[in-house]
């Protein structure tokens, strides 16, 4: 039962980041902006806001479980796939993307 929840969480983050990334790519006419935002802004903000400053940074990162890393990886894959999809649609001749 525990892995079913992890799988649902991964699919949810993948679809959410793909959808947000696709919409941002259409509105801003960029290709890889959502992936950059995820790596440069979202992940550091989440890590910093949840960080217990009594621990060292390495110990804090080690305190995350496999579920946390799998969820973040699924979100990153969704953001990257949205950029790849927009790029392929533009190469296919679709001007609105």
C-alpha cells in the first residue's frame, strides 16, 4: 500500500509540472524556462524553508527519504518533458507554441 501512494505522488508531480511548464512555455514563448525555475528557484526554496538549522546541511539532505527524492525527480522530469514537447511542436510547424 505504501508504494501505491508513492506512485500516485510521482504521477501527480509529473503531471503538475508538465502542465505548468507547458502553459508557461506557451505564454512566455520559452522552451526550458520551467526546468530552470524548478532547479534554480523551487528546489532551493523548498530545501531552505524546511531546513532545521541545528543540523548540518549534509545531515539535513540525508534526512530526506527515497519518497522525497523520487517525487522531486518526477517533477523535474515533467518540467523537462514539457520543454521537449514544446520544442518538438515548434519544429513540427506549430506557430502558437
